[in-house]
C-alpha cells in the first residue's frame, strides 16, 4: 500500500519494524523506544534533505498540477491544487 500511495498520491509513507515482534506488548514499548530512539530521530531528521519548494507563476500564484521531473528519477511529481 505504501508504493501505491507514493506512485498515485505523491505521499511517501513508511512502515518500520524495529524487531522480530510486529505487535510487541505495551510493557515492552519503553525498552523498544530506548533501543531505537537515536537511529529513529536521525532518520526523521532526513526529511530536511532534498529539494522542496513551491511552484509559482510570474505573478507569484501557485501552479496546480504542474509536473516536476528530475533527470535520472523515473517518477514525476505533480503539484497539488
């Protein structure tokens, strides 16, 4: 489902499993957090990498449904409404 969202809605979703137990008991969550806290925080900081911005016309208004292509990346992105 994550691939569908990325390809058809430009929404990038992730599912991360940090252990062998997909549904750990509530009592295990604090230890799981401590075991993975630093790496998860560093991973979340990566959201600030890459290219971001607003596509505007000559008058400063946003351009809906503009196609953004990056050479070497086989997936175009469209701006929102």
